[in-house]
C-alpha cells in the first residue's frame, strides 16, 4: 500500500480546529480507497512557538519539511505577534523556499452556498485563480530610510523576473488549453509602467504558443468590477501575487464566504513539497469556541488529493460539501447552520460513505 507522508502545521487561532477535521476526512478517504494511507507528522509551529522560542519555526524547519510529500497548514497569526513577522517567517517563507510559485484558488459557487450577488446562479461563478506566489509585490525587498524623521522614506520593491512571470503565465495557458477554457490575465499596465507593462508583454509572448486558447486582458480595477457585475466572464484567471491576494478574497465573498475558500501552493515540478491551506486566516475572535467552519480546510484537503493523483476523491469531497449546502446539513453558523466544527467534519465523514 502506498503511504504518503504529510507534514501538518495547524498553526494559530482556528487553524488547529479546522485542520483536525481535514485530517479526519483524509483518513476516512484512505480507508474507503484502500490503496493508500497517510502518515501525518504534526509540527507545533506558529505564534505560540514564537512566544516561547523567539522563532516561528526552528532554524532547520525548511530542512525538516523538505522530505514530505506535502504540507497541510491551518492558519498563522495571533494578537501579540506582528503579522509581518509571523507570516514572513513561516507561511511566506515556505511558499518562497519551496518555490511554490503557483497559488491555485478555486472560486466556485456550489449549489446551496450563499451568494450576495442578486442574480448569480451556481454555474455563473466557476473560475480558477492562478496567483503568482513567489515574487512580484511580495518580494520582501525594499528599504526604510531615516526612520522617525521628517525625511523618512520607505520603498517596497516589486520584483517581476522573466523566469517568474513566464512560468506562471505558461502554467495558466496550459490549464486553459487542457480544460478548453478561456484565460484572463489581470494586470495594471496603465499605472505600473514597468512591472505590469512587462507582465502584459509576457502574456502576449507566451500566448503565441497557445493560439487555440481564447484570452482576455483586464486591468485589475475593472476586473474587480466585473467579478461583481458579470462573474461568468471569468474561467481561468492569471494574475500577480498581490492582485491575486485581493481578488481571491473578493472571489470568496461571492462564492459562499471565507469559510469555503481553499488554496493550494504548488511547486508544479514536485521538486519540493506543495502546501495546502484554507485561505481564511486564524480568526482569533472565534478561536477555541468550536464554531469555525472546517469546510475550507476540507476543500484544501481535496486539492491535496487531486495533486496526489486522486481527482475522483477530490470531486467526491466537493460533492459531499455541496450536498451539505443544499440539504443544510452539518453547517456551521457562518453558513446559517448551528453545527460545531467537529459536527461539520463528522457530517463530511459520514456522507463520504
Ligand atoms: C493569503 C493571505 C496571506 C497572503 C497573508 C496572510 C500573508 O492573505 O494567503 O491570501 O497575503 O498571501
Ligand atoms: Mn489573502
């Protein structure tokens, strides 16, 4: 029997609660399938660890994670530790050091999921965001000059390399081609006269290799408007790190809320482990109450299964989530139900069969 080794970083806030449910689901699926199993090794890294040790993870944390088949992450961030430290030293470090340059975020309105858009039906909102995940506005480069003085200046550099830009755009074209979908590139060349003009140019250049793919190019401000007014125009979407960050929260808002928003940080070459996480964050205000919605974490576990080569199980999980939404069974309060985190996870497990 094939065994996958998974490093689990439950993290902070509601991270541990929601991750527990996704582990239950993965274990149930390995039982049902019978051809593979998981070994989960849990690492207690995060803000509590930081408060004890002064580090978000041990200095050799990356070496510890490297041999795993994948990483499951709950959420990072807690009051008392500045976000730019906790996130840069753990979440962003893993994304960067493992060259997880694809951040794949489905924005799909399932039947039964709440949607604030008046006329939107499930089939109308069905896109995949491919967010550049290794550089761009998140390069972490810059300077802070003359602090606390009238001359104070801060510089936050964006870095767009040819390699980094080409590979994310090519990944998106490949997906659009293989799924026979349209591809929309989102940028901002009218104002960002270096980075985004370059992005648009690479989008056109790479596109010459994909004459079969229908493409669109949008400015990010217009794209935000269209996501609300006419979301069905988007299928596969490729965009930069920061624009992808912002637009996928908007995407979550129009497709059931943060409680259903999943994301995969992929190293497509599989040279390093990829990481799967709900995108909602640690939500310290509701942590420990047992009311957080584990379905985003469960959906990200479905992405893991797809990445490991089990698309049928991934589809099965989505099917179960959709059944729960339609029949209003086992849902947590954010989705109008009264189930606890654990009851919601139990419902997924029981509906899996
Ligand atoms: C996300 C989060 C992170 C990001 C934060 C926590 C650094 O918002 O995964 O979308 O900006 O990438
Ligand atoms: Mn975000």
